[in-house]
C-alpha cells in the first residue's frame, strides 16, 4: 500500500515532536491536515484521527480553546469513544468550568480506555498516569461541582453493567466508587 502525503507528514510531525522541535511539528501537522481529502475523513482512518487529536492538542497549548474544541468535535463525530479527544475535551471543560460536560467527557474517556480496540490508535493519553489523574483529580472535581448526583449515579451503575458485557468495566467501576465515596462524605 502506498503511503499518502498526509500520512508521511504525520510521521514527520511525530519525528519533530520526538526531537523537541515543536514549531516544525506544528507546520508539518498543518500541512498534513490540509492534505486529507474528504473521502479519507472517516472513522477508520487512524492517521486522520491522530492528525485531528494532535491539532487539538497544539491549539490548546496555544490557548485557542475554540479551535481545539472544533478539532475535538470533528473527531468525536467520527469516533465517539476516542480516548485522546475525550481527555483533551475534559481539560477544556475544566478550564471553562463546565463541570457537567467535564464529567461526561471523563466517563467517556474511562469507557474508551477499556474498549478492546484501545491499542489500535496510538493514543497519547492512554497510560496508567493519565487514567490515575482522571480518577483522582478530574473526576472528583467534576462530580463534586455537578448537581443531581443521584441521577448521575443511576446512569453510571447502568453503564457499568453494560460495559461488563464487552470489557472488564474496571475503570468505570472505579469511577463509580469515587463518586460513591464523595457522596458518603457529603451525607
């Protein structure tokens, strides 16, 4: 199979990042994004999803949350449970103090890291440290600042049951335990 220009530029972007050459990486990534034809902007194109995720990450680092949200939204339209988009979305919602949306992204992220195809995408934010940060830092912040805890717990309990049909459900179950612990301290 012949490598497409945008795939080559994505590889160049990653190589620049490994060498701490951010400016060159950003330029290469912009070129890659501009080269993706409409017919390649599909859910099973891992290169395109990676380009969108890296574009979101770079624009977030530059403080442009609107543009980052656009890239994330485009990616989530294609793949609803894409870990990197959900992780970055969580960070944006934290910055914007949108705790309910943040909580939704966290739950999506915790589901995504437990899916059978998780190793297929070369995620940047799927590792023990990222999951731990999500459970120990972001989840308590989002949950504590989101009203209607009882309704949320009911939904999460149902999600745990459904998740265990296809995965271990360990991360979402851990989230449920964190939420219960927060509620028990409040009551």
